[in-house]
C-alpha cells in the first residue's frame, strides 16, 4: 500500500476517498472503506495522525497504533492512504479550506464517510457542505452500537468476545518484547513481556486465551497479585514456541476471557492453575475471523 504524508505526494486522481480517523478499523469503518472501494474512481483513504482529540489536548486511548491501522486498511484492499498530520493549524481550518487544501489536490470526486461525520473548525463541516462544494458524497449509515468508544469500554472491562463482534476481528494488544522478571521461566512457562505504548487501550486485568502469530497464547494482563506486584504488565506464554523474541514487535490476539487474576495459596497451586489455563488456551477458538 502506498502511504503518503501530504496531498502533493499523491497528486490528482480522480479518486473516491474514504474520510475518517478509523481508529481500530471496526465494522462501521469497514462499511465506509468498502463503499469507497466500490465507488468507481481510484479508491483512497484519508486519515489523521495523531488522533484529532489528542491533538486538541484530550486523552484518548487508541484501539490501534498508526502502523497497525495501516496494516488493517491494507488487509481490506486499500492501496492508497493519505495520513494527514493533525495539528492545531489544521484544526483551525474552515471546512471549505480543508476541502480545498486536502481533498481537492488529490482529485477527490467522491467522498465517503459516516453519516454523522464532522470536520473543520468547530466541527462545522459535514457531507452536505462537501456536496455544496461540488463533491459527490456518499454518507454511510451508522451501525447501531458500533463505535470506537463502545469498543474501548468493552476492552477495559475485559469483555473481549463482545468487543470482537464490533471490531469484526479479535481484540489485540501490541508492543515490543522486553525483558521481564523471568519468573514465568522458573515456573516452566516462559512469557514474552510486552512494552505497550501508553496511548493504547489495554484490556482489563484478566487471564485470556489468544494467539500471537501462528501460536496459541495464554495471556496475563495485570499486576500479578500472587507476587504482590503493583506495576501493570502484559505477558504472553506462546504455546509450543521456542526462540528469542526480544526487541521484536508482537501483536497478541485476545480470544476469550479465562479467569480473573488472583493470589494463590502457594506456588504449586499457581503452577497447576497455569497448566489449566494453557489447556483452555489449546481448546479456545477465535471469537471472529481475523482480517
């Protein structure tokens, strides 16, 4: 997929543009993107980084990194994406100025977005305004109860199966594998410890069944209360894996909630429970198919 950082990098179309932030690329976003892909002219996605609300000083826990968002868009068949840097200067543009500085230069003829999409200074712009500027607009009806904010709520609650139904793919946690306390290895279950970027939403403190790449994974998210931990960690035991993952980017899917984290009477009881978690992970199935 071609990824441009300015309209000049893309040049003129004609193009059908899917417009939005698309954090998480959930089912509602997919309807917008698929409508653009089917519209006729060369399709493209126009998205923003950082998240507009973050750039305006609000805290937003993202469902995906920009890198992952682009991978998910490519998996849908998107071949061209313009990533617009969202700055305060961009936020101050009037809607017609945004259209003339971002959409017109890339040859946008058709603009596709969610029916309630707003843009420009004071969120005054909508698809009706774009139609008045000569663009063919295609509003996509919203999917009931499907939104990034609702998915974040489910993720925080550890309800990964319900969240997957709205995402159209399993919930993920992404990070770089770093050294940990090596406690899992001494118990016979060596884990990959993920350094997760602070702006990402992380599922609630629960033990999950999931997968990382081609391997099933039993995943612990929490503070490890058995050892009196206080720092929140994401640790994945990859079943039937041997190798060195340190320094690598790892995307772990969370398929099913297994149990809450807790302290045990002794280490033997802990090891026995981890064994049960591993067997449950072997038997688990993804809640929905991945892209």
